[in-house]
C-alpha cells in the first residue's frame, strides 16, 4: 500500500492583488509517495507557464480536502446573543 508523503506544488502564474502586492498562483503537479520499495515521485501534469516552466516545485504537506481551509471557514457573528435567556419559551 502506498502513502502520499508530500505534494509537489509549482508556481504557475503571478498576479497583483488589490493592495498592489505581487502574489503567486500555485498548482499541485504531483506527489511524493512512500511505497514498499522506497520513495517515488508521481508527476500528474506539467504546468504550462508563460515563458516556460523552470522545473522547480515545493514539497508541501498533503492538503486534507475534507476540511475547509482556515481562510474559508464561515465567520459566525455571535454578538447580540449574550443576553438571551437560556430557557426556550415553547
């Protein structure tokens, strides 16, 4: 049985955000897998990048797609509920 140890992530694009800061767009291009014969790299796709891809990837921890990312968690406004009675009237 194989297990994904790391994801190979490449920068595929750059953009400027609303504050004028340059940001990167990342894409998972493969993964580092632990097998019974040792570690192996599986490349799923080669990124198409303007000017050509330089071949460099980051090795990131596998992303758990079952949990929402920290910046995507819904913000719950709990103001106004502190003074409510604890008993429900019905």
